[in-house]
């Protein structure tokens, strides 16, 4: 839609309001309704949005260690701008107009701690180097026949899954609550989030969806909105979806794999494909893989951002633990998919479903581009067979605090992402670990209460 058409739609919508959202550091959408009149008065400029969205965690607890904002700043308004290209109509909310925003600083420059601005920055670096990145993200998630209230009343224990048992790729199971299953396809398409594939995964009540690939920012917008839209559609049907990386030690974790390829500026040639190469992958793709192998251990919290993320990264659970790559190998961190000239791509499998898509895609792209820019050669042999046993290039950090300290102190991380962002993001992850560390868990009670 052209700008005039979008603004006319806002003016004429009978509800007289729009819905706006921004994304916090955890990838949680924070938003508000705004009157159409107010929206039209700020759409060409900026509006104030309390900067506490970067000053508290996902539970609305204020960080006591953050530099960007806090009690020491008084939590002023930050400047936010509306991106008209994100215009959508929410089909399950009377087609109300919806927009995403992003943050700028007092000099009207991109705010360093804003996740969407970070992805725009790294995408711009790719384009300046002559590349057009294309990405896609897929998510696995559990669904329960619960509500927010019933889940809280049960203390998030003994929840009833949408379907029983382990039945991946089941045509049969997808008929249970088919209203929800079908609406994921149909309603999200109307909302501007096209789904390429949807199926049950192994695990009770687990679905997996592949979001259609596209350019980085549009794909990240789709991925961010996908997670919230799934929850909203579920709420309307008494279903609670969760994108936690691991809900039980006895069940598989949930991934958020990111697929990537680099094309020429005209987007007519996939630069990852080389028909003359033995494995059909180009020198550019090999350098891109080498870059991720080198960089990802330094920025792991970008793709494994929570305490729970690391419960997924264990052996034999369909998630990687070693810094490895291979061709069509689902036990390694980086799965190369040569395919054809259009489909040749890299799948980064370490990414969990609990990630902030803007940050996950920023990490993947920045790491890969580092390899291309520095002409890194892919010296590490591909892993054949079980990637969990291949420790030739090391393992990923095993918990959030180790990964965060490595990132905080890494010159490479600061070079890739910028010092201001790394400082703020590391502070938020250190806070997250502190919140976990002071809690007495059920495991500790069962382990120690009687015996010690």
C-alpha cells in the first residue's frame, strides 16, 4: 500500500485508533493503542515511549545494573518512530491498523540498544559490501489447553497438552483442534505473515512452522509478530502456546533455526551456490560458515538468551553442543543445504525458539559477514556422522553466565555489534542469571531436603 492509502485507511477506520508496538531486548512486544488523530500527528516525526522498555526484564523488574536507563535517569521518554512499511490489519481484531516502531536517540540517530535498529545496521553493512541477505526463521513450540490464569493457578505444573504423546509429522493429530491449526495458516497470511509449512513435531502438543523467507528486516518483523500472533490466536481458544527453549528434561527442546543466503545486489544470483564445487557451495558460503564458526561462541547469548536456553543445548536432543558444520547434518551447529541455485543456504541450528528474532538474525548475519569480509577459509572439516562427538573445534559455553561473560569481554563481539549494544545486552543477561541464581528450585528441595 502507498503512504496515502495507509493514512486514509487509518483516518477512515471506524474504530478511530491504531495499535503500535516496539520490541524490547528480550523480543517481547510492548505496545499501546493510539487514537487515529494522535497517530496522524506523529507519523511524520516521532513520539515519546517510556525508555523503561530497555530498563526492565520480561517480568517488569527494573534492572539495577543497567547503564542506559534506570532510577539514575528517572526513566524518561525515548523517541520512537513509526515504520509505515510495517502496516498490517489485525484480522482477529476488526482489521484494526497495526504498526511497528523503533527507537532513535536525541540526535535522531538509531538508538544503539534498539534490537530492530541493530538488525538494520548490520543489513546495511551487508548491502554496502554488495550483498542482499535473505533469511527465514522457523519455530517449534508447545501448546497447552490452558489459560494464563489456569497456568498460574497450577504454578505451571501439570499443564494439559493440546494433544497427547509423541507424534511428529502427524496428519492425524493436526485434526485435533484443527480450528487453531488452520487459523495459524489462514489468519497469519491475512496479517502479512506467510507460512511455508506447518506440522506437528515430536512431543505432546508441539507444532513447527516455517515462515516464508525474505529480506532480513521484513523476515524479522514477521518472526517477532508470529510469536505474539500465535499467543493471541491461542488465547481466543483457551490455548496457551509457549516458545520456551526447553519445558521438560524428558522432552525435546524447541528451536528457532535461522536460514540465510547472500545474493548479489540485484537479487538475481545466489552467491552461496557454485555448481562447479564438489559440494555445490561457493567460496563466499565457505567464508560465511567459517565466520560463524569463529564468531558464534563470542556472541552466543544473542541466539541463546535465557537460562532455559542452555537446557536445550544438550547431547542427543536435536540441538547442537559443539562448534561444528556439516552438509544436511542435523547434529551440528551449522547445517549447509546446497540444494539448487535458488535454495542453497545455511541453517544455523543453535538458535532457540526463545530468541529475539532481531538479535538472532543480527548475530548470524554479522558473524557470517565477518568471515566473508576477512576472507576466512573453511579449514575445519565438515562433520560426518554424530556432531555431538566432534569436539575438534570446541564446544559452546554451557550456561548463560559463562556465555555472557565471554561476550562482554570479547573484542570481537564489540567489533561486530557495537560497544554500546554489547554493554547493555550483557548487563541484561547478567541480571537474568542473578534472578535465577537466588531462587530455590524444586530440584534442590527434592535433592537435599531430607538427605542433607
